[in-house]
C-alpha cells in the first residue's frame, strides 16, 4: 500500500473519532466560556497546509497581505518537508516547521513534538487551509489557538473544532476563498493584489544549474519541460503515457528543441516508462531530471525554459509564477477553481458532466468513470500540438 493511502486511512479511521470526541468536549465547555474571541488580535499566527504545491503558490500573495497587516506578529507555517522549500522561497514566514511522513513512528513523534511546542507558544490564530483533512483540523484545535479559521464543511467533526469557518465554494476560484480567509482577519485583498509574484532566482544560481545539467545544450536551444505526473493525491489527473510520447516525438523533430522531463523521486520510474517508449533518435534530444532537482533548481529550469507542458499539478503553477508559457491538460480537476486566465497559458479542458471529481469529500477521484478518465483521453495529442504551435507563433510575433 502506498504511503498516501496509509495516510488517508489513518486520517479517516483515527482522525474521525478523535475529531468527534474532541468536538463533543469542546461544545460542552463552550457553554461555560465567557467573552468573544477576536481573530484580529493576533500576536502569533499558525498556518497549516500539508498538500498542494499549487495551493501554496496561490496563497502566497494572501500570506504577504497577512504579514503586511501583522508586521509585529510571528507567523509560523507548518507543513510536510516536501513543501518547505517553496514556502522558504517566498520569504514571508518567520518560521517554517515540518512534520515528516517518512514512517508512522517519525510521523507520530513529529506530531507530538510540534503540539508540545505550539502549546507552549500560545498561538492566537490558526489558519487551516486544508479542504478535508481531519489531521489538520486536530492540529488546529490542539494548537491551543483561540481563533481557528478553517474551510467550512457540513460535518460535526470539522465545525465543532473550527470557530471561524470560511465558505469553500468549489464553483469559484480558490482565490475567492483565500480572500474570505483574509477577511476574517480584517484584511481586504483587492483583485490586483491576488496575482503571483515571481520568485527571482539569482543569475549565479541559474548559471550553476546550467553547468550542472545543461552543459550539453546550446544557448540557441529551446527548452521544453514535460511534466507527465500529477502528484500522489490524485494520479487520475495523468494524461495517458502514449499521448505524451506522441507530443514529444513531434517536438523533437524541431531542430532547435530539447525536451526535459521532470518529476519527484517517487515519480522517476513513471517518467522512465514514458522515455523508454520514445524512439532512439528522440531520446538523444531528451534529458531526464526527475528525482534530481530541489525546488530552487526546478524553478530555475522553468524560468530558463521556453515552454512547460504539464498535467493539472504543481509545475503548472510554477510556470505561472515564472511567466513561462505553458500548455496544461485538465480533466478530473477544474481550471475554474485553480487555473489562470492568460494567453500565455493554454488550458485544455473538456468540462465533462462528471468533472471535476477530485474536490468531493465523500467520493474517490475517477469513481464515476471507473478510472477510465475519458475527460483526459478525449483530449488528443493533436490538441496539445496545436496549442504549442499557437504559443510558438505568438512568441515569434
């Protein structure tokens, strides 16, 4: 069983009874509490976000607004180790802490360690940005924060422990939800303040990256990044392997193009399966860096590239962050919730009647189609090729 499946089962079978039990106790004690909690009186602010590189990137301008208002407050960001790098690069939080998921014993140890630290620090406000995680709800409550801001769900286990619920509307962009989160703190975020701020990787770092990975490439080569992965939470977002093969074969017929495959260490075997399907002549123009790059190196690569072709996943948001052109393929996810409106980013989405299916609390992703994902299979390689050609021509003009 994969690690993510184990975490989901722990979250449900252990997290649910704990949430309900603590919820009952909290409701009883709330009958005797006096005075109102004001979330705008924040000396220490805790932010929880465990999954979703894209979600963290989208939240970054809102995080900046929180820091601008609460200049003297200490902001602590608690996440998994795989997300620490991106939070560090934004340079907003005072402290970034992690709970490791390396194995169950380390996970339990780190969790108790952080709860002990938080109880001693006297957190004023906790912002829980997870959609459905019982673990995150428990951490928010057990942190001791007086004001606990979280996304509303019509379930006792969540609403009994969160005292400042924010409506999560899956029919509108997630930025609107994050704006409401800031509203609880008395912060009005204007539309123009919701845009990404590019992470500037120093030229020296880019030169180091080029020397390490791109020494065989010429300055005239156009780099095209391919991300055939979709993160461990919802692998059903993967566009079919053979479709990526067809697109890469077409790309490599262009003399000036060099293709670079990316992915995490866990995804590198899947990337290799796709590369093995390529013709020998195409493989000579392909570089596989999956499992080799840290977040800073990945951003440097995307910044140096001409184009990113990706599934609905974190690298799409990194391309948006760095103003690098992209073609992204969506099916189980919804670009209306997590996408962007820009001619630089071509979004391919069929809007099937059963799509999106990955933001539903009580439904497994791709349940209704039994994992066949026609919403992705019906997006043909020719559509991606056409979108790439459009971007190519726009860049020339």
